[in-house]
C-alpha cells in the first residue's frame, strides 16, 4: 500500500504553483510571464521556468499571501483552505508512518472531530454577526454570517437554489436535495412535476377505473400528508437533533465511536452551557451601546459629551475583547481536533472525562497525548490547578526548556525569512 501511495505522489506534480493555487495565490513566475506577454516580450527569451519546486521561498510566499489576506479580514474560506491543507499534510505523514488504510481512518476521525468544531464556529459567528460587522479584522466573517443567514431564509421560502448552495458542512441538506430532486421530474414544455419513485411508477401503470379511484388518495398523500409529516419531523429534529445524535453516536455506539470524537463532542456540549452567558452578555452590551448611548451622543448637535464617548469606546473594547477571545478559543479547539490532539482547560476537561473516561493509550486511533490523565499528575495535591501540560498535551519534565528550544527554532526561521525578504 505504501508503494501505491508513492506512485500516486509521483503522478501528482506538487510544485510551487500547485501549493500556491491551493491557497488561492498566484505564482510569481506566472506573474512575470504575464507581464512579459503584456509588454510584447517573448517569455522564452527571459528563461523563465514554469514553476520552481517547493522550497523555503514557497513557505515565505504562503505566509506573505496569508498575511495580506488577513489584512483584508479573515473569512470562512481562508479557514477552510488551511484546514484541508492540514488534513492533506497529516494524511501524507501518517501514510508514510503507517499505511494508506490506517492513515485514511485516522484522518477521517480528525475530520469528523474538526467538523463538530467548525459547525460550532459557524453557529457562533451567526450569533455574533451584528457585532462582527463592526470589528475591522472580523468584518469579513460577519459578512459571511449575514450571507449564510440570508441564504437560509431564502431556502426556507423557496427551494430553487438549494442544490447549487449545498455545502459540505451540511450533509443533511445535501441528502435532502438529492432525494427531493431525484424523485421529481419536471416537464420542460408544460412545467408539470412527475414523481418517479417506485410508488408513483406503480400508480401510473394501473388500469382504469382503478387508477382514477386511487389517484385522489395518492395526490392527497403526496401533496398534503407527506409534507405535513415532514414539517413536523423537521421541527422536532431541529430541536433534538444535536442531543439525539450525541446520545446515539457517543453513548449507545460508544464501542464504535473513536475516543477523539467523543472527547471533543462532549467538551463542546459542556462549554455550550457556559457560552450562552457571554453571548447574551454581548447582546445586552451591543443593544445598550447601539440604541441608548449612540442615539444620545448623536442628539448633541453643538457639543459632544466626553462621558458618552468614553462609555462607547469602553464598550467597544469590551465587545472586541470578549468576541475575539471567544472565537479565538473555538478556532484553537478546531485546529487541535483537525490535528487529532487534545488540550487542557480547567474544570471543562475534568467534567468531559468524567463522562467518557480516560484515553485508551494502546490505540493509535485515540489521537494525541493527555498528560493530565497520568496517575502521577492525579495524585499531586496543588493549591492552584496546573494550567500547562506541554505542547499538545505532551508532558515534559522541563517545559521551560522545551519552550525555549521552540522559540530558538522560530527565531532562526524568522531570520531566514528576513534575509530572503531583504535579498
């Protein structure tokens, strides 16, 4: 299997252009070729290669391009590009370490755990959409949230654009579109709809007068009873889908659900109880600022009340601090889940592991390290809880030395990038 994977890597031309196109960036060599053509020059005379191999210069261009994108605002597409790039790199590393089958399973487990965090991130920015529109760095995220909300409203009113706007993170929408569009045939000339499911095909082949007697009942079932049942089930499912899916997959199907998925899913449910406090706190602060303080400040035509301006600016800082911290922590958990890792957060981690138990260390599918579960850590009595258990939960006897070595590596890497930028 490993040899097959190496053959596939040989068939894929992974050069600087391929990597940059993944992040939506243009290769500088292609830019020079286009400029030469626009100026009437022959690119062959300039001896320009189509695209160089992946090198340190490629990573410098990626960092520079991502930094330029971030200056314009972080978007969901930027997060998705980074996530899938991480998944690909992790799949390659695990394929070399184990085999294709094991690598595929481990990558899918990390993808499912990351999907849970990504769905939570989408719900979070949807709730913060009005606030995000006022934050410079997260303005694009707010625009994405507004577009998704308008799209959901449009889909609630009409089903015309459902297929072309179905996303990978909403599998229920994709399945629903496949079923509804797959059993309906619309006549292009008359515009009449015909069902092509097995029951409809049997009804259409009936002979008269049996067909006339059954047709009224058939249309009543398809046009009234089935849509009514679907509407009731949809409302019921929207209320209990999260808890029901969690109970079925992680509790009833505990034997078949990987520990990584159960850990992150349980952690998300627990922090969801506390998140509501901060979300509604931001709602109240935003309402007080937008509908009380700002109208009062605008009512002063000749002079400006410095006290009101101070309150508005202070609340801007509070909103920005809480929202940035909240979204940053969710993205932090998202990247840990994609990498198949764990992290420690006091109180929440202990409650999570009370429900699902300790990580099985003898399984390669259980993900990264959980140093806080070690017996020597459990038996230590501390007045203040320990907050740091090493990078990705890997306990080290001297974490300060590990941190120092990592900082030295980062400094060397930044020096190399600076030399290339100056050159």
